C-alpha cells in the first residue's frame, strides 16, 4: 500500500513533515521511494485530442521539459507548500527567477521600487540589465517604509525587498511594506533566500510573491544553481489595468486571459506557459533532485546554521581585531527587534563584520582561513568567507557598496555546520595572523 500524498493543507502537517514529503509520492510503477530524476525532454501524447488540450492549457500534463518536468514539478510543489503558497515555478537560477517574475508583470517603460540593500548581483541585474528591457528600478532605503510610499509613481508595478538582506543582516519590515503595496495595488515581492521558509514566512505578513535562489540554503550543499518564484495566489491581477500580461487576452493562446481562466494559479501558469516557454531558463531535473534532498533536512540545518552563526557573531563582537559586527542575531543590531518579529527561530547564517585595518587586512583574513572556504556562495554546509568589496560587489560604485553594506573593511561569513569551536578558532587565528 502506498502512503497517501502529503500535500493536502487541511491535514495540517508540521513543517518538518512537509519538508520531507510535500509534493512527492512513491513512484507508482516501480515503488521507488525517492523522487526519480526524470532526465527526459518530452512526453508521449495519448492521442491528437490530448495533445491539443495540453497545448491549449485545458489539461494539465507534461509536454516538453522546457515548460514542465516531473522531477522539477515535485520541487515546485515542495517549495510552494513550505512557503504556504498556491504555486511555484522553478528555474535555472535565482536571477532567472527574478527575470521570470518581472517578465510576468512589467511592460517596457514600467518601473518598480527595490531596496537599495539587496544582494549585489540583484542591484546589478535590476539597475543595469533590466534597463535593456526598458524596466526602471528605483532603489530606496526601505528602513523607513515611507520612503517607498514617496517613491511610488503611476507606472510602478511592484515593490521588491529581501526578507533578510545579503549580506549585512538587514531585516525588512514586511508588514508595513505590504500595506504600502496593497494601497498602491502592486505586489510585494520578497526574496526569501537568506531566511528560507523555515525562518521567515513572507506570505503571513502580506507578501504576494516570494523568490528564491535555491542555490543557497534550500539545496544546502553547494551542488546546484537554481531558482524559484512562489505565488501566494492572493493578489488580484485584475484590480487595476497594470497587469496586462496576466489579466488581458494573450494572443499566443487564442486570447486566453490567465487571471480569468486560472484565478489563483494565474501567475504560476503564466510563468510556465509563457515565461519558461519564451525565456527558456528551465531548471535541470538533476538540480531539482539535489535541491529536493536539501529540502529534506532544511529545518535541522537552519537550526544549527543559526546557532553557530549567533555564536560566531558573539565571538567576533568581543574580538580585539574586529571593529564591528552586523548580525541581526545580536542585541546590538538595529534590526534585532525586526528579526525577532519576522524570523523568531533565528536570524540566519550570513552576516558581516568589519576588520580593523580595512581593505588590506580584510583580504589577508580571507587568505589565512583554513576551514572557511574563500568563495562567492552562501548556504553551504561548509563555512564560507568572502570579501565583498573585491568580489561580489566589485561591479558597484563605492557609494552603492557602502549602501549595500559592502564597504572596504567588510567581510561576509556564511557560517556552516562544522564543530563550533573549530569555526571560531579558525577565525581567531586568521584575524591574528592578518593583523600582525
Ligand atoms: C545568490 C542570491 C541571488 C541570486 O541567485 P543565483 O542562484 O546566484 O542566480 C539572489 N538573491 C539573493 C539574496 C542571493 O543570495
């Protein structure tokens, strides 16, 4: 007898049960318990009518893996379930998820408001590459949510923030921001990569869409680049005339109106049937498989990540060679109270600190670490270290770098799951060697 699928929200399963089971069932033909890797491009139609109804979006099913794939579909259901969303669309990377999201809601000439303290790659993507689509990003300091209200314009189509910003331990006031978005009739989009659905639940605070780089904590082992956009299913795309892609006739599907036809699945259907169809930024089945394995241990890993990171932050705060520590886990952080409200189980594993001596000492600390790996990723089981000013945030101006919390003395840590005393000892020896 095969277990029943654990997708039904009315069953009220806990987070840990859903992180292991949601979206998956034993494979019906072989009984294989783990989700198979459907390394496969296309799917046989039953007959010509079946093919026609699939292409008309009248029947759900698999056509071609650029649009949907059975392994990727399990991951989509898993992440949608963990976020308490209606549907999810996985794609090739976190940046692909961001393009896919804006592609559904923006037209040339439109603008959106974004926090000026985003991951450096997102600031570059929004500020530079999006201009080629004639999409304008207006960056504001969202610490005062009124700055967002003041920046609203008639062609503003969205507000975009990170729940917990990469890298500086900045927490966004999601509840206030969602009120402003609601008043403006635009979706609040939250990048929940650093917090994960285990620590922060943006939809409970009024967010409409959540994006992830699944590359990070969701996969958790530094194996697979991937992204995802999750829809709460609660945004009314027809409340104004801003969202013609979702709530006006789509010529490529014989005048289909996604919102009329699919309601709370409009965004997710559009993201597959138009977004992935035409942008082509599909997630590979192998990457979906690795990310599913990561999801199975998400809660356990995040607990230990948070505990280790808090201990490292406390250790650094009292270290003689450290000028400051910016972690929302510390009572000294201006974001401590917001973190307790929005991520009560812990403030994540990524934070920054400043070394005394600036740029040159910062680079030496990174070079002297033995357990910490010097690389441009976060969310691995391994502890990771980076000097943002000379790497990820290099393409920004000095002003943007400082706004993003990536000035010359800044070091970013992604604290891993190694023995805590080994982690702190490694930083201690590196700091002492670099400061001599
Ligand atoms: C890494 C990251 C991204 C980009 O994701 P990729 O998978 O590298 O494309 C976006 N947002 C945040 C917060 C990130 O950490």
